[in-house]
C-alpha cells in the first residue's frame, strides 16, 4: 500500500486567492477542493489512492521525474524523461482575474452570487509540451466530489467537454447516512467540473473515470483545462496568454514586495530563494475575500505515520496572528497584513468569552469535527478528519495574541483607535478574571488540562501591552488592576513555571520536569531579558534535550500528554533561532537556521514536522506557520547582523529590531 503514496515533500502547490491544489512529482493532482479551499474535496488521492480521486498526466512506462517552479512564481513545471523522449507538464491556477467566463452558448455567463472573475479562478490549467523525442502519457481524470462520498455522473457534452456532475442523493450504503440539508460541508450547489481539451478521452461509466493515452512529440503543446461550476472554453492561444499573465502577476507581486520590504531579500542566494518561496506560499494561501490565512490547505496528513493525530488545518488560528502580521510586514506584504489584521480585529471585538481559538476562513464558528471512515488515510493513518474540535477548547493564550496583534499593528496606522481600545480593555479585564484558570494550551492536547506556562505568558502579554498602549496613547483603563494582575501572573510564572532542577521553564505549573519549546518565547515577548540566567538555562536545556544534531526542535518532552514525538516541529526550531539571535549567540543561531533550510523540499516547501531519523515530512502541507517562522527568523538574524552584534538589550528598539521588541519597554 505504501508504494501507492508519494512522500509529502514530493508535492508542489499551485493556487490563487482561495483555492489550492497539490500536484505530485508523478504528475497527479491528488488534493484539491472547490469552490473554496475549505470546501469538500474533488480530488483526494493523497488520503486514499484507490477511492479519493485524482487528475493525472504521466508517462505510461518507466520514467524519471523532476519538478520546479517557473522562476519567482507559483506556476509549477513537472518534467518527465523516458528512454524515448522528454515532456513537461505546466500546472497553474489563473490569478489574473480573467475578464469573463467563456461558455460556448453564452459569452456573458455570470452565475448568480459569483463574479465572473471569481468563478474563472476556480480552475486548474495543465499544459503538456514535448521537449525532445516522443513519449506516451496516460491521462486519467477521476473526480470524486465531497471527499469521495457523493456519486457522480460523468459524460461528454455536445461540445466535447468531459463533464462531471455531483449527485447529492446517496443511500446509507454509500459510505454513510444521507447528509442533512444544513450540513456545513454541503453549503454550496452540487459540484460540477468541466474538462476542456482537444485530447479524446474515453469514459468508463462503471468506474466514473475518463482516460486516454496521449502521444507527445517534440514541439507538441496540448491543453487540459479544468473549470469548476460551468464551462469556460477558450482557444489554445488564450490559455497560453493566461499562463503568461499568471507568470507576470506573481513576478510583479514579488517585485512590489521586494521594493517595500526590509533587507530580508538581500541575503545570499541559498537563503534568498527559500525566503522568496516562503513569501509566495503565504500569498497563495491568503483568502482573498476575507484576508484570513489557513494553517495549511490540507487535512489529516499525519503527525505520525499510522497514528491518529490527523487534523484538519484549513482554518485560521487566532494564535498565528502575531507571527503572521510580523512576517507579512517584513516581506513587504503591507496590504495583505492590513487585511489579515482587519479579519482578526473584528473577532477581537466579540465578547471575550465567546472568542474561539480558530475560525473558518470566512469567520464562521461551526467547525464540528467529523470522521471520514471510508477513506484509508495517508499511509493508513486514520481517522481522516474534517472540521476541528479544538475550536471549542478553552485556550487562554488567544487573548494575549489579539492584544499583541493590535500592539504590533498600530504603528502602521494613524494611532490607536477608540474602537480597538474598547476591545483591548475588554480583553485585559477578561484576562484579569480568568488568567488563573486551567486550559488546553497551544498544542491543543485533548486529554491534558493544566496551567500551561505559555498560556500564562500570553495572559501577561495581554496586560503588559494594554498598559503600554494606555500609556503611549493616553487611554483610560483600570491601570492599577491591570498592573496588580500582571505582577500576579509574573510571580506565578517565575515561582511555579521554572524548575530549578531541570534548569528550565517547564510545560505547565509544578510540572515534574515536562519541557516545552514554547519557553523559548519568553525573551521574545520581553517577559524576561535574553541575558537572564533562567532564559539562558532554558535555551541550553532545550538545546540539549529537545534539539536534534541538525537543529530540529521537538515541541515537548516528558509530558503526560503523550510520548516524545517522531519529529521536530519547524516553528519551534525557528523560535530557537530567534531566542539565540536575541541572546547574541549568532553563530549558533545561524547554524541552526541554515540547517533548517536544508530540510526544505526540492521546491522550497515545508510541512509542519520533520521526522527525526529519516527527514521525511509529517503533518499538513505546506504549513503556513513553518514558512512564517522562516521569514521571522531571517528578520531576527538580519536585525542582529545589521546592528553589528550589539548587546541584546540594544536590540529592543530601533528600526532594525524585530517587531516584537520594537516598542521597547
């Protein structure tokens, strides 16, 4: 069975504005959801190669394959070499806002509730070009709507397009009960896919597959263009123009970032290429309508092969905001940063008790978790989940995250608005009332309820930043109470969160030696200065007990929640880089950062975790948090380098300082 699965790092991502697809190095599109990234899948072979569905173009016999992005774009090229010839498959989703949808019967087609531009972007374009010699390629179109739960009708229409239509009605024998009308995964019209091509495909109605063998000679160019929701037929010249426009879009966007950014893109080439790719990954994940960013475009890629820790990451986590805003501004994505801030700023104005740790990309709160028992899971890792029950957890760190996000962002605006100050007051007051309660914590353990040190740290951040903003912008608030409770939180962390025997801050209050990489954030949030003995002890303990020889950092160890994990968590390695840089330990910091870059895929992409022993990718992919971490770590290193290794205390202010510390104390 494992032979049917590609390694996670063998995939590339293409996308636009609110849609993504994973394309394997074998030429198979194995994951794609339409009409939105958070919608049910139309291809899910990555979670079940037999029943999940795919859209594949690959040689019929043995071949060597490689892939790379068209320089400075999210357009992917996969090259196949056989004994007889070489061909390249170019995959992209159009991002130019195509002028109008094309229909053979109506050039003015525009669906109710959907702009023509938006619907036109719900498409995947594939171009097959012969490079040398000739070779035979298998083309397999195997759509499977609604995570392969809904039956489909596959037919050829009068114009020669292959059309796949989702049929909602299904019996209990078809993988489960009939979906209720209000099922959140069926909040759109039944799906339809139109495959326009001049390649003759044969339909197998029994298997619901359209396929053919295509012979490509040197100089040949064939298009296979998939449109969701309706026909959108164009000429080959128009498809080629769209490819050119899409390439130009990505390059122009990146150029605008480089002009507006800090010196982050001026690193030597082996750094710059990865950072450019990280910026492009963030852009392709951004939800254009709301500005929100999913943790990843996939669900249920496992933290451990064969394990049960398989989560749906197609949602926006509040806790990611502070890191995301920093990264977006640092790479010159000021417009994206502002829109992202507006998304979570509105959530910050909800009643604090009602704020969830995560939301869907439209701000929705219904994230009820479901098991897809009919899917085998990636390398037999089950259950396959959609939705995420962590949305209902009590996680006290989210309040500090929101206040920190506002604190980070007001410098780019005209000051602190009364609207935001009302939110900060409410959040700070809520923290005063609840900081000493237990919660689930940043890692969202489902079987451990504790006074997590990271949660208390963020409660301290909420009160500290509220006080700083009140002072800087002359705002009124119960400052005496906030100061008193801030001191109480500090005392609790220092007295109950630091283990003298382990010489480290620990995972939760009075923990029996349980370590957690979130302790690296203590100096980043100015809770303690980097040179504090406890901070340096903690860094050294994490280096010794949580860090592999090549710089991978485990999230935790000796925790009652679960045994040591199989791999390092990328964002934790980035936090170690940051903490070392702030400590003036630049040689160690740089060494770990460069080692981390070596773990990126051949395309420059990262998942959530890297296996300790064999370096394989684990978890959902590509992971926004990992790429955000790389960008922020580069900023910390650049800050330290630009100030010519100034003492750590001098990194707290000034234009070169990381955003977390730029206000100073």
